[in-house]
């Protein structure tokens, strides 16, 4: 799979998190570790997520997740717990 900047991306199995998914038949992927098959709407959703640009932020979340995503509106959102942090603007900014 390619993301928006043209670099290849792979998907890790969402069922077992142990192996990368491989092409399996037409329009589906399979995990060689747990034999889970992924297709349809779930595969389309994962393709859309993979196509998102990498997050430039490096803020850690209180839940322990190492990196929060920096959203276009300036909010930082944790992909693990869903917490959102709005940055405090400097005075006069």
C-alpha cells in the first residue's frame, strides 16, 4: 500500500498484531500467523487510515501512549485513549 507521499506501507494484523497482512485472493488480505482474513469495509477503512499523513507531533499522552496526533485545528488527539488536548495560545497571539 502507498500513502500520500508515495512510500510503501504495510498493515499489521488487527486480529493478532503478530504479522503483516499479505494479499489473499481478490480485494482481501490474510494474516499468515492467525489466518484471519480482512476484506470489505474494514479493509477500506484501514486503507484510508494508512493513507493519512504521518503525525508531526511528538507529545506523549497521560495514558502512556508515546505520541499524540496533531490535528489540523491545533488539537492533539491520542490514538490510544481518544484524549484531546487544546494547546494554550501565547498572550497576544
